């Protein structure tokens, strides 16, 4: 989905929908929230990530974050992601029991960008079956 002040891309697998957002500083939070609401499947695990251009330290209860929290999403990013000190890159996760994995967030600090690179790995929980 491409709008003048934000873009959203979604990838789906049988166990997880992965939604990626870029919102420019003047993009409408209400429109982003509404588009995310339309994309989120409540019966499936969902990862939402991207550059939201809104600092979670200055505005922790912004329209998007507050709405996602109400829907059961957890924010994984706990430290600044931008060279200017803002936490403007977000990663939200909501899991269903079918995923059976623990997300692990790793920050990378590339020399070529003023943003951190955020990598989420899902560590599968091993299930032991006794016959």
C-alpha cells in the first residue's frame, strides 16, 4: 500500500503475518492505525515493524501504539534507534499459541545509516512428545 506520506508492506506465512511500515514525519497516525487495523488478522500471530517517525520516549501513548497495545501487542524496542536519540523505529508483536516461538531483538549499528538496523529472530520452543 502506497500513500503520499506512508507505505505499508505485508508478508504472510501460515503462522505469521509480517507488516512493515514507513511513515514520514507528517504522515497521518490515524490513517496508519486504520490501515493496520484492516490488515491485522486477530486469529494469527502478527509482527509489525518500521520507521514510524514518532518517538516512543516522548509520546509513549500515541494513537498507533495505544491502539496496538489495546489489541494485545507488545512493543519490543526499549532503547533509542536513531542517531539523534529518538526511539522512532518500532517493533510490535502479538502471538497466538500456534507460533510457539520466543522473539529475540538484536540492534545493529550500520555506519551507512542514522537508524539502527533491528533484527527479530524467533526461537522455536521445542516440544517433547512421549509415545
